[in-house]
């Protein structure tokens, strides 16, 4: 059994991919504009304080969401199937249903030494994100898929 999980460096990539970066930029703009409006006498001190609190809450909320996603996500590569545990719950993918497995690694992912593994089934496409040493996990999935297929072929030949 192999347990793969997103590494902490995946958070850097998710800032961009999960649209958290715009939230952070909006928070910075909100924080700066509260000062500008306060010093130009267009905003009371209480309102400026509320704007700063909202900006801070957005930043903290975005980072807490990313940390929650990181620690709630695990990928279990078992002998007969793959278990995906994420924010949506558990998903079981039997190797018999897997049509295609792809390894995706962009430039930023290469620098962070992480990658994505895309598993395509007839029903859905699953993505294992932020996997450390994705080549090893990819090879293991393909190896086990081929083993299961050869066992099924042998069973039908008998």
C-alpha cells in the first residue's frame, strides 16, 4: 500500500490554481483603500477598521481553506483499487474501471517537485493533485492496473 498526499509546497501551486490569489489581491486592495479613504476623510475610523478586519479575515480564511484541503486529502494506492480521500469524502476506483492514467507536470510543479496524476474512468476523471514523487506513484498505479488486467485475462482463459 502506498499513501500519497499533497505536500506543503502544493499550497504555493494551489494559490494560483484554486483562485485564491485573486482573494489575496482583493484583500490587499481592501486594506490599502481603507487607509486611503480614512485619511481622505471619506470614511470613519470604525468603517476603516471593519474594512481591515474583513481583509484580514479573507486572507486567514483563504490560507485555512488551503491547509484544510492539504490535510484532508490523501490517496491510498491499494492492491485492487485506489481510495481517494478529499474534502468531498471517499472515492473508490477499481483498477478494472481505469481507462487511462496520465502524469501531468508543469514548469512550476517541476520546480516544486510535485505533480498531478489524472485517472480517467468511463464515469469520471479523477485528479491526484500535489503528489510528491509523482513518477513513482504513476508507475505503481500503472503496474497494479496491468497486474489486475492480466489476472482477469487468465481467469477468462481458464
